[in-house]
C-alpha cells in the first residue's frame, strides 16, 4: 500500500540499494495507505543489502512508523509560514 505519490522515490531507493556498485544502503521515507480503512501512515525504512558475486542476494533492515514525527514537522512548518506572513 505505498502511496502513489511516493512510489517512484521508494522504487528508486530500492534500485540504488541493490545496485552492485553502490553502498548497498537503503533509506526511504514514504506513506502507506491501509487498504481497508484508507488511513495514511508515514514509514521510515532503513536497510543494508548483502551481495554475492556482484549481485544482491538479501537485504536486512527496519521499518518504523514515523507518522507522529511527520505530523509534528508539518505543524511546525505551518506555524512558521503563518509567523512569516504576519511579519511581512
């Protein structure tokens, strides 16, 4: 359920992580949509790819729900914009 607006960036991060000449690191922040409820959550995914004979064979990592952090960041940006508008 990756959000359609985040799919390309997430796909690109995976492609870079499995590229044999790269560092094998995966990092992506993206939204997911619960198919039953429609709820949107933000995810931070971090991983490390293992290579054998120049090809990716596995990836290990973590996935963390960062929805609260993203909402807090959004509120801070909105408050900064409002403050900037008042200052002008």
